[in-house]
């Protein structure tokens, strides 16, 4: 039978949020949930995918949510993003419409591929904490020196000493 209700939040994410449930689940946690260092990228990865692997893997390791289970998601994400980029480039070169020998127009096959890969990427980004909503739910603070708050920026400009 299928599980009813929301999926349980991973313990590492609960821990980042400061939830009291993370301590309860920590006792039940198994070895495959332990945090790890980023291994080398798979040999069969293209150059772009290897760059993504190192960049995103380092970010996930810094956040403390890199586990053996997350490595599989990271692998799928890197491959899907490279495929999505290639399909998007092909669409920009050839256009979204193709024409048959008799003059009928139809959608380029890459249109569906881009759409499907985009949906998969969004799902993987939500799982890996790479969307604004999932970043906020993780409780990740913005880096020092980078302010995305427009109100704070206006206030700083207003009170800035004029020369």
C-alpha cells in the first residue's frame, strides 16, 4: 500500500532546522545516513557534468546533507542538467517547429525532452534543497556580504554619508 500523507522530512534537514524531532530520529538512524565527503565524479561523466558534480557536491557537503543516498540524486541531477542544456541549445539552433516533406509543421522532438527534463530537474532541486522554498525550510542563512533584502539596501543607501 502507498503511504498516506506527506513524506517524512530527512533527519539531516530536521537537524538543520533545529527541530526537536531530529534528536528522536537520530537514535534510529542507520549507517547509510551518515554524512560523507564528496567522492570523485563517476568516470563516465562528461566534462560539464563533472564540473557540476564538484560544485554542487561541495555545496551539499558544506551544508552537511551529503549522504550516500544523496549521491544518487546528485548523479541524476548532473546528468539531467547536461542533457537539458544540450536539448535547449539544439532547440535554439533549429527552432521549436519542424516541417515535413509535404509542408506540415510539427513540434521538434526536443520540446518534449526539455519539458520532461525540466520537471525532473525541478523535483531533484526540491529534494536537494536548491529551490528558494526548500532553502528557506532548511534555515540556510545568506552568505556574508550578499544582501538580497531590498528594504535593507534602500535603508543603507538612505543613511549613507554623502561626500
